[in-house]
C-alpha cells in the first residue's frame, strides 16, 4: 500500500474540479496527514467559489508531495477509501487488544460486529451508477406530483402562506435568517420550516448546534403529526405522561419515507463547522438545509481572529455555501440584550454582528412574543430579496404542544 502522505497529497491536488468534489464525501478527520490542507481547500472554495492553485497549496502546506499531482483521480479515491478502512480496522483491533488476552470470545464478537459496521459504512460511501437507478425515476415522479398539486410555487414551500402566495418559496442559493431573543421560539420555527418542506416531499437536512437529535425529533414529531392530521402532545411524550399509543405508532409508521435528516454533531469533531456542513450537503444532497443556532457554527478561521471577523466568515461562508451547492439554507441566530423588549421584533443592529447577517441574507426575519397572548408570535420581514411582499409583518398561531403552528389570518402591519 502506498504511503498515506502520497495518496492524501493526491486527493488534495485532485480536488480541483466541481465534478471531483461531488464524488468526494469525506471529512478532514478521515485524513491521517493532510487534514489541515483539506480544510484550507474547502474553506477557500466555499469563500471564493474556485479552487486554490497547486502553487498556493504547496506554499501553505510544504509537506504535500507535488509528485502526487499526476495521480489518476479514480485510483486516488479508491486507494484513499481503502486506507481509511485499513486504519479503522487496525484501530478496531487495537482497541480490543487487552480483551483478546482476557476474554477472547467477547473480543471476537466485538471485532466481528465492528467489522460489519465498517463494511456497511464503507459501502455506503461508494455510489454505483447502476445501484438503485430506479430511485431517479421515483424522484422524477415526485417532481411531477408537485407540479400536479397546483400550488404554483417555485422553490421550497415556506411556513408562510402569504409568502407562498407570491409564487416564490425558498429558492436555491438563498440564505434565509430568523432572529429573536432566547425563549421566543427560534428552534420551533426551524423545526416548522423543515417539517413544511418535508411534508411537501422536499429532502431536508436539519442541523442543531444546541439541542440533541432526540429533542429535535420529538418537536418534529408533533409539528409533522399536526400537518398530517394526527394529534400528539409534545409535553406528554417528553414527560412520559399518558398518550394514545396507537395514534403515535400510526404516525411513526406513516413517516418512514419522509426525507428528513437530522444532525446534532460530527463524529470526531468538537463542534459543527462550515466544512462539516458542506460535506453533509455534498453527500446527502438535500433540497433545503435548516441550521438552528448558526452563531455556534465553527468558522474555521481560528481563535486569534476578532469576533467580527469570525461572524463575517460564518455568515458570508454560509451564503457562499448556499450558492456553490445551489441549496436554500435557513438559519436562526440570537438577538442580544439590547433587544430587551421581548414584545417588539428586534432590529438588525440588536443582533450580534447583524450588519453582516443582513447583508449576507436574502430573507431576514425578526420574531417576538405577543403581549397577553402566549399562543401567538409576531414575525417581521426586515429584508426580502429584491421583491416586495404583500405584508411586512405577520402573526403566527403558536400552539407548540400539539404542533399547531401556522400563519393566522391576522396581519400585524398596523401593530408596528
């Protein structure tokens, strides 16, 4: 087997076209030598929409082997995958070395189970053209069905009928942002945005930087169940109170084909980064990405950078990612303490580094509570592409326990 250094150098130099990048679904943690060079390359591409020159790569990372630049890409990719599998197999055996001496049968069972998991993972990383080819016809049928629905919406349907009525939903390449003070309901808004897309057949990736997958899934259950005509209680499910088990089971049986992917961490990483998100998008190809808590996304620019530089990097990095992957990305962030009045939608200058967020966003929304009406929220559109909405502020029914979240007939333009 050729050296890790040589093959990984070949991977770095081979990632010089969008076609090669689309076939590559690995992360920096999969590199044993040149993970830093890979992070740099992906960050550069996401920022500028082009690949760094070989001279730039070798200047910044002199340990790269220039002779590997002539390697055939398919050969390099296959060898790199084999090297990853090799390292994981060695690690698996080494982690059970002590058990082999004391309890060899238990060690054998663990090693065999681990090898089976590695085989599944390794096969999942490779996509054969002929494998599951019928799924492409199924995707075409889904697109046909959407057109027959007669909703007349370009892009992904939104949580707002007033927006959908314009004929334009969340469009590919757009960054959509929502901000509010803590406890107003940003996470529920993200869940509703994802559930709305999934209910209409759009493959969606929901990323949570604050809340574990188990909690996000429970919220999604009640919101999606409400959309599908089921009646669930988030409070009862979460606390273990009495529920209609049959109804919950019927709902869970009905969603087995719903295309919703949820992520709350990246294996081997201490936080979720733009690079990680880019890898997930390229691997799973969602039609909508929802990120709850963009302010906790790792920018990859280093701790020595000033906070405004890091925030600029994450906001504009996310916009560039939306454009380069041609995917709408919906994000939430927090207003700061300056937005003390929880019954008034926060202004952009009351969001941490909100100027960069507003400029990077195609659509920007502020949320607030409604005084004396806990079951309502106000959503104010503070930026909306180059077009004009029929409303600037709207009201949402906010029955989160049963997932009853929807835009009401009340339009709140006259309130602010």
